[in-house]
């Protein structure tokens, strides 16, 4: 039996609740002690990473490779911990349990807008390269975005996802389609669950990352699906967030090392992580808050305001 999926009656409610939940966790009151103040050994870099997939047969986070590269570049010991989601990364960095974490664009914008987390390094998204797409299966009567109707059910991955919600919502908006009025939004919980939903006929359209086709997670072969449209590029593809209270020496070492570690030259050691970093794009060191402003504007299309989450 296919997993039960729930249709949300409004994108605003779902997105606002999800982002409010993240914000609440980010701002969880600290209870003192070393962890709460960004304490811990000044010669140990604590790095929070995300598992790349829930599929145990898929490639795992290249923890040993990342640690070795950072240790070589900084001369410090590196401790890496996999945490379950972006929310946990933000909370961990904010409260000083870890020093750094990697984020995609929208979670980075959320974290930076709290004023409690710094972006140490950010990689702009490649210009004119879409990050999201909306698709149907080949036998669907929906052949283009113009065929989407108010009763059409569109699956999104998660209301806090860059490629699985905000960017495709912006794509639909540009086509004159608004949540509730132009289509019925559904949040499946993940990119993979969206694929299950469209395969089982529970939704009419699925929106996902353009990087998914050709991977183990994407179950459809070329010719089995049709792309209805692709989103704009993202102003920031990834950023490394940092705890504001880390020692100055550690911060300086990371600002120098991070761009040297996360490069195509280290693709073998970085494993699947290397695919996430844009090629031929120079990173921005200590980006200002306004670098993330386009995300605030795009989020407004989804009727979610992240500009003043405190």
C-alpha cells in the first residue's frame, strides 16, 4: 500500500508553520555552559553534516574525507556529526554545539536572518542554471504548465526546501499559477516521497531538484517522464554557516580552509558532496546579509515572510 500523503489546504499555512518551527529551534534558549557560548576546544573544529539520503544502499556522507581535508588545511582536529535535518544543523551551530554546518540557499537565508548565525562562505548559484523542475509521467494529460488547473495536485518535497518548494513555487508563479487558486499544493515530506506519490497516481505533478534525474533516488528513466518547466537559478547555492562565538583563530583558519577544501579538485575525497558545489563559481567570503535578500523576495511568492524571523 502506498504511503498516505496529506494535501495541505494552503501553502502559506504549511510554509509558515515549518519556518516558524525552524526559527523556534534556532532560537531555543541557551542554558549556559560551554556549548551555549560556542565553547569547546579552540583547536577542535566541530562540523554538523546531513545524511545525504535515507536509503542505506546509497552513498553515505564522506565524513572521513572531509575531516582529513579540513585537518590538513587548518592543522586542527575535526569532529563531524551527522544530524537529521537542516533544523538540527541550525540549532546546533546557533547554540555552539558545533562550529559549522553546510546549508542550501533558503535554510541559509533563514539562519542568517535570525541574526544569530554567520555565513562564513557562500557559493553563488551558477547563472542561468535552473535548480528545480516540475514534471509529470509520460501518459499524463498535463503536457505543459498551461494544462495545470485549480484541481491539479502538485507535490512538493518540504515547505522549507529550496529546490523542492520555494524555487518551483516561484516557477509556477511566473506561469500565473498561485497556490490554492491555480493548483492544490501537497507536501510529501521528501523528494523521494514525491516520486512515490506521482508513480502511485496520488498527485498529478511533482516538483523536485533538476539534479535528481540520473541518480539512484530518481526512479524514472528518460522517456518515462516529461518536464513541464524549470525554475530560475538560485542566488546562493550553498553556504557554510558558523557559530558567532567561536574563537577568532579557529574562524580565521576556517575562512581560509573552506574554499580550499570544497573544490572540484577534491571530488574524490568529498564523494557525493562534491556534486553539490557549483563548478567554476568563486565563493564569497563572509557574505553580507543582503546576499540572501533574493531568497526573502522569492519566499514572498510562496506567501511566507522570512525577512523578520527573529
